[in-house]
C-alpha cells in the first residue's frame, strides 16, 4: 500500500493519501516531447499505485497534456478536455502543457477543469493530485490555477522524461526551453529558457531503456543542439556518451537547428556505432528575407551547405525538413523564391505547417498578411514537392538490402518498420519478429502508404 506525504503546498494540507485502487486516463496533444512527459507522469502515478484506466473504465484522475503551437491546436485541446470531462464524470481533471502555460485563465474557465499546472509545476504533479483528489469537485474548481507559474523567468527546472512510443522506440528528453525567440513562435514563453539535465542522468535513462528491452532511442527536446547550458557540457559530449551505452542499437536525433548541427557532430555521427543516418533540420523558409523577418539564426546559404555536408558524409541519410508557409511578410514573390530553393536542395521530405497568428509574438508587427486561401495553396505546392522528393529518395534504394527494426502491426501477417536511414517498409512476417532488427530487400513503392514493400532476407 502506497501512502504519499505532502509538504505544505497550499492551505489545504493533506497529511497522507492512499492512491491504491485509483485509475488514471491520459490524453496528449502536440510534439514527441509532450508524449515523453506524459509517459513520465504515468510512470510516477503507476509507482504510487494508480492504475491506467481501461477502455471501459471511468477514471478517478484525468491528465491532459496540451499543445499551443497554433490556434487549431488550442481548439483541439479544448475539445480533448471537454471529451475527458464527459467521459469521466467526477474525475480530477489536470491540464498541463503549453496551452496551460500560455492561457491558464482560459483553461481554468473550461467546465470540469480542476487544476492547471504550468511548466514549472509538472515535476510536482503527484503532490498536486494527492492534495486535490480527496476534495469534493466543487472545492477543487475554486483553486484551479492557484499554483500556475505564468512568467517565463520563473520556469527554471528541468523535468526528465523518457517515453515508449511503442515497444521498439523510446523518446528521451535531453533539453527543454528555448532562447531564440523567433518572431512567430510562443515556445520560449510556454517552456521557458533553454536548460537540460546532465549527461550522466541521460546515460542512466538510456541504460534503463536497455533493461526494458528497448532497441532505439530518439533524442528529443525543444532546441536540442543547445544542450549543455545548464551543465557546462555539449551536445557532442552527449551523443558520444550515449553511443557508448551497450544494448541500444539505434539512436536518432530529432529536430536540430541547422546552425547548431556542427561539423563535429556530423563527422561523429557518420562514424558512430549507433547513430543512424537520419536528420530532421528545420528550414522554415527558403527565402532569406522571410528568414530575416522570422529572426532565424541562419540563411539559405548556410542551410544549403549543411545539407550538402550531410550528403558528403552520409550519402544515404534521410533528411526531413520543417517548413512554414504563409507567415506575415511572405509575399507571392518571396514564396516563389522559397519554393525554388526547396526544389533545389537534396532533402528527403518536407513537413509543412501553415502559419498561425499567436498573441504576444513579434510577427504581429509585420504588416503583410497572407490569406487563408493563399496559405492552403502554398501548402499544397510544398506537399506535392515533398511527395515527389520522398518517393525519389526511397526508390533510390530499391533492390538494396538494409536493416529494419520491425514493429507490431494491426494487420495479421504484416509488419512495418524503418530502415537505418528511415525508409518505412512493409514486410510479410509473424508477430514473433516484433522488436527485432532484420535485413530486408527493398522492393517497390506503395503510393498510398508512402512506403517500400520489402522481403526478409
């Protein structure tokens, strides 16, 4: 039986609380970082004796981890919260994440929300739950955002997180926050200044993944190339230490700023034991003028040279790229310039986002506004380019033999997985092959599923 003793978090002091028999439901929106953090919350509650609610269960606790990257994301968060409240009547509803940090008053006004926790409070979520859960629902609502921290300067702590997206791939949070303050972005306000855990703590978490049977780790964060500000270490030091962890067969680096993807990092990855030839590098715009308006810390020449260097060191590497269309100031001429640059560079896929107005950002001071129709048309053009590049990249490897980490599938006799260089494949095999790295011969392109058919060797 687990009893949790609380410190004096508020005036409603609860000396002991028994979590045994309680059930929790979780809903996460947004980035992989959010999923990692939700997973860590779930682990804390499980260790305290809380069970995860089943499909037909009514939960005692609901955790909604939110995103606020666009207005659409805010709306999805509100819908998710409302659905949780209806599905689990009487539950303690806790909302955290970027939407909770940026708009706590709006979130706490939603029907059924009992507790709104900002970025600085995530690490104490168990304490807050233990404090509120014994209360009657009407008592909880009176103090829904009492402990919320709204000032970016107050967000100081680094909360370690490591989640399992499935049985084969784990997401390790190595860094949080951002010091860049791009004109279109609210992330620095939602997550605070750049900070990180120690390399030693990251290695310990990777070793725990080994004990759990994980084969692949994706290194995540808000601005991971900025790793080391809290500890005086470096991102290069981090990947060297992680590469030495026996049992992890694959590492992937999630989104990393082009100006922080150093030649030293690239050269190390090219010769490393376990870092895969796979990079995700945000471009955001192929126009230097738009990049200037965005206050990005690079230009198209730097980006072009970075992609060329990746190709020089790792010719087979998958290079995914983020692009935003329709930002303020992006005239028709500047978009055509950006699209021309995107056609020219040798990347594998574009992830396309339409610009969304965010309150409090400097972008609102830029006069030229792109219409919703123009944003849609531009998105379609970049998506078409992306599909062309993805197919071309994948078909380069038809007939080759490459290693694939197989993952479970809902279709009997069929499994999916990714090659070392992140080509999605489908093979016919049995479920017993789950979480195994096998060699396959790559076959034909499937346009509908955007993958290569393959056969086991």
